[in-house]
C-alpha cells in the first residue's frame, strides 16, 4: 500500500468537507450546478401589457407562483422594465464598477429588473469587483455594526452589563435572543436598560417568535426587528404557514408602531428546508430580495445568515454571499450584511470573509457580531465573537477602515458594567421582580462570560419574565423605576429612543442614531464617485481607531526593563577598565556586548537574565582553557559588527557579538561582516544551553577545531509578529546609545551567583 502524505491538513480532519451540488436536482443530476448557476435557472425576460407584468423570467402570468405574482405586482416598475431588461447584462455589470456611473442611475434600473436579470448581472463580477460595487452602491455613507448580546443562563444582570459594554464599543444596534423562549421579556428589559447606560441611541431587538416579538415591541422595549424570514421558493414559504402578503402585513404592523424592520433571507435557506427546486443560490436569493423591496421594508438581514455555513461549502459560495449583499444595496435596501453565523472553524477563512465588508463598509457590517464569548452566544457563534473582538479592532487600525467600533479602555468598561448591573437590579427591586444580591452583582461585573458568574439561572429568570408579561409592564414603567432609583440619565436615554417612535424619523432607509441625531440614506447618502468621495475616515476617527489597548512604545519597554534592574544588580556587576586593546596572545576569545547591555536592558526577548547568558558563555570558554574577555562597543549596536569588532580585538581572532535582546554571533577577524561562523538570529526561542554551546564552539574555533554548528530548533513560530515591534524599540534604545568613533571599553564582569 502506498503511504499517504501527511503534510497537508485534510478537510475530514476538521469536519468541513466541501459540498457537491449536482445531486440536489430533483431526479436527473444537474451538471454544472454551483452557487451562481444551474441548468434549471430561468433566462431573464419580461412581458408587459397595459402596464401589467404578464410574463416574468419565462413564466406566464397564469402560471405564476405566489412569489412571481408578488414580484410582478409590487417590485417591477413597468415604466423602467423595458429599458432595464433591454440592456446587456455585461454592460450593467461594468456600470456597477464604473465610478463615473452614479448610484442613482443604477438603483432606478434595478427596480425594473427581474430576479434572473439581477442574478445574471452580479454573476459576471469577481469578488474584488463585487466588493468595489458594494462600497459604491450601499445606501448610507457612514458604516455601522450590530452586536449579539446573549448568555447561556439568560441572566439579566449579565445581559445588562454586556449590553452596556457593547454600546460603549460603538455598536449601533444590539440584538438578543434566549436559551429558554419564555425568558424573552426579561431579556428584553435587561438589554433595554443596559443599552441605555453610557449613551442613548443604540437600537435594540429581541429575537423571539414573531407574535411574541411584536408584543414586546408594542410594550416599547425594542426599536427594530429583523427576523421576518423570506424564502425564494413557494414551498419554503408555505411550509412555514406564511406568504409574501402575510410578511408584508407584519412589516406594516411594525412600521405603524414606529418600529424599524428588516426581513431576513440568505443563500442556503431553501437547501436547508429541502425546497430548492434545483435552482442556483443567487437566483433564489434575488427572488427573496425583490420580494423584500416589494414589501416596502427598510432593509434586509442578508448574506447567508443561518445558511452561511452551508453556502460556504459550495463552489463560489462566499463570493455568492457577497453578490447577494450587492443585490440588496442595489435595490436600495438597508443591508445588515450577514457575517453573523460562524461559517468555519478556520481562522484564515474567518478573516478572509470579514475583510471585504470591513474595507467596503456596510450599513451594518455584521448582522450580529458576538460581543460576548462564543459559548454565551445563544444564536450560535458569530463569525466574529468576543474572543476575536480585539483582533477586529486591530484590523480596523491596520487598514484604517471604519468597522463601526471604537476601542474601549478596560477601566471604562468596568465602570459601565457596574452602572448597568446596579440599574437593572434597581428596576427589578422597584418593580418587585427580583432582589439580586451583592455577590451576584459583583460576579457579573468582572465576568468574561456566564461560566464566571454566580447569578440568576434560567429557571429564576422564567419567573421574572412571566411576571413582566402577565403584569403588562411596559418601557414607561421601567423608565419610571430608573428615575425613582436615581438613574436619571439612563431613564432619559431610554425614553429618548421611545420618543423616536412617535416621529418615525428612524424609519428612513439605513437609519441609525449617532451623537443624538438620525443618520440615514436621506441625510447621509452614499455619494461615492471615486477617490476623495464617499466615506472617508476623518483624522478624529483615525485617532480613535488607533487607540487600541496594549500599544507598545519605547517608554513601556524601558519601564518593563527597569523592573528587572535591581534583580540583575544582585547577580552581576560591570566595571569599566578603560579602552580595550588587542589581545597579546592567541588564547583569548572576546565577547562584544552592545551599548545597552546590562545598562538599560536586562533580559533577552526569551526572558533570560543577561547575567545568566553572559555567565554561560564565559564558563564554556574558560572550560576549554582559554581566556574570556568582555568588551563593550559603543560605535555600533549591529550584531555582525559587534562580533567582527570583538574578533579583531581577540588574540585568537575569534569573537562573539551579542545584543541585549539576545541575538548573538560567532565571528572571525578576516571574514566579511555578514559572513559569520554561527548566528543565533531567533532570540525569543534561544535557550541558555544554546548560549553555553555557542561559547563552547567559539572556544573550539579559537583552538583550530571545526565543531558542529549550533542550530536553534524552530517550529514555525510567528516570531516576527510576536516580537518585532518590541525588538524595533529595543534596537532603537541600543542605537540611541551609540556614538560614531567611540573606542571599545574593556569591562570587568563579576558574577555573584545570587539566587532570585
């Protein structure tokens, strides 16, 4: 049997095997089936008679299913359709990526296109072109983001604290759901209160059963909804006892109560429900989006959503998710562009999936980023969760791209969490719902997740939630309770969001609230027409994005090094003996140390004391019967030149050069500067035994031997990313102490052997 090559990771090893679609045809396998094409897809076409659409993508009016009928009556603009459908799809595709063709022209044409036409156009764009077109076609100029705020216990104290943290990070919307469905009312109250801590204007949704969700909205706790599902096949619709008309009625019910609403759709949902009709994913999703526009909703939660993990296994699947988002904004819908379901366990694929949206911007880059840890995400893990939140902030900084979030100091987060926990506890006590203990509250404030809390459990929450519902407690009762208990600012913040439902201003397309004002496609339209236009990160915003935690600077390096100064003084002392001279005999080896060695810097990047490193090399040289001299060089801090300079002073012609960070070299006096005998370039993984062996080899070379070179084993560690920032600052400290033409200094080293 031929052995297998085990170098590459196999899909089966991590249970993410790609999916072939040719078996999804009803009977006869459909060759060439992919996310973008299927032999069963209809060809674009339209027939209009007396202002009525009498044929749609090859289907005659008397053969329409309910989706065709709704699209024909409520999406297609009969006045625009003849012009739009007559255009070559390739021409329209080029217009989408032409910065000279204004968005308004393309939006008008989209209103006259059938689902098959829309799908055919975007299918001609590659991933880069889709991302570019998306940045041009989205409705609102300023990007935003949405958070998931949930936990495994449905604990309202933790929900309030995490909601306050999410608001402080800058999420424009927060969404919750629950592990136990009857806990919806408690979750809604907790997130509404937590979301009012720190600032006002963050919109909130409680994702529950649709009728229950509407009741919660009527009670004033939520300000938007987006879990109204739409499907691209008739059987998927009827399987859920719904029709496009019932969904449109629900959308109108929300809007009439001043509640913002988006529909939810996304490639893969029909496959998951078993009613795919062997159609391509992009065609089915184009139908969904035309339906949503016809319903008159503000926007869509689009881009795979729960179907994203399935779609991502299909050829071109991730590109298709991008393409369906493009159709959404092309139809002038607000787009919460997916990126909520975690479609893979591969960190590389996660980063690759989020990047186009981060760079292009979106009304809401994630329709739910997990601001909490993965195990606490009751929607199932998001593409990006609390574990990756810092990485996302750094991505913003890396690309100078506005992903909707702002770095948050830890001290501010704790302050807000304390306030939120006290606020929700005060509401519960005032309304006689519960009396959280001090231990419960303190455990939540400092918790990373529900595993760390000693608070309310799901059964406890159920009693609270049922009481809120049965007693008819509304947002006004909560506002009064906050004000009465001294949380005046939070009460006003919560009330201000409720007031917006009276004006209806945030029912505008792509509306969010920033700094106390509505920002939408009306007063902040996307005006991208090439470089210098559209959304640009301002200098003020750039400084915010750059202000991430744990930024390293020279002052921090020196501060951390200074912590080791006293400890090193117990182990070693350096005494300057004056200018160093050439060794008179051939039995000495010179160790050349850098300018900051033992004076400003005290440990290698691997954490070894410099006294230990120097002592190991000195002992190894002396063990071979040779003399070891230490010389400090101030004219250079370069490892190669330290080693060469040391070799030229040594009677044996052999020298060691070592920087304070631990990089070391063995050199010979007659060699070129960078053509050394041995080099330790990876200081972070160099151990004391390696330095001892380096000293022994230097002695061997001095004795005319040819020892086996010391190789520090490396296992693919990302030392560049982990250490180069610190190394650059360390080297700057070293070079800051150099002086051109400075004479080398003979140094007497005394090792005391004191123990730490």
